[in-house]
C-alpha cells in the first residue's frame, strides 16, 4: 500500500507534505526497465546536488537494484545552478 502523503508536491522552495487519505494502488503490469541516459559532465554536480536534496527531503530513496527503472529528465534552470528532475 502506498500512501499519497509521501509524494512531495513542489509548489515552492520546500516540498512539504500533502494531507490526504491513504490510497491503495494495485500494480499488475510487467516491470519496465529502461537504461539510464548519460548526464553531460558539466551538469553532473548540479544533478547530484538535486538528487541528494530529494533524498534528504524523503522524496526518493536510494536502492541498489530494482526491476523497475526509468531515466530521469533533467531541466537546468537559467541560472545554471538549479536542476529540476522528473
């Protein structure tokens, strides 16, 4: 059972939590595993900082392996120092 309140909503500089009722999601599809995309060398530090912040905030959890995997999509903001990851 997944709880929707663990999903962060990015509406400001902090993620915050949503106050919603728990929901049960049934996953009955086949696992999908897509290879990772190469991160350009000049963007690696920015992306690593964004991933570390998401891990600290409890949005993502580090795993060693998984049957499900999707590459991240990186959007570097105009300041060149802030990354949004999806």
